[in-house]
C-alpha cells in the first residue's frame, strides 16, 4: 500500500518540477526580450528625403556621394601594373 501512495507523489513532483522549469524559462525569455533594444525602421531616410518624381534621394545623398568620390580619389593604390607584373612572374615561376 505504501508503493501506491508513492507513485502519485512522484508523478506530482515531476509535474511540479516541469511547471517550475517552464515558468523560469518564460521569465528569463521575457527579461531578455525586455532588455534588448528593439530595431525599428526609421521614420525618415537618414541621408535626405526621397524625391518621388525623380526616384532619387535629395541633396543630402548627393553630398554624401560626392564626399565618397573625393575620398576614393585620394586613395593611393600604388603601381598596380607593376604589382600585376610581379604576380604574373611569380605564377610563371611555379
């Protein structure tokens, strides 16, 4: 008779442990989601307003494009022809 009383208690204990673990997991997920920043799409375009008639961005985007082109013009790539000749020579020596 003692073993019959232990079976319901064991299953009750297992169910109680499972419920407690699920509650702890749900609370952990809720805490993590509440602390992480939410990534939302911006209301406006950061580089300027969209011009619907031309299908391009406004003056701010043109300014950024010209600044990028100026930066690219300043980049020193060295003597690319000589670099390619050296690579070709190394490949031919293989």
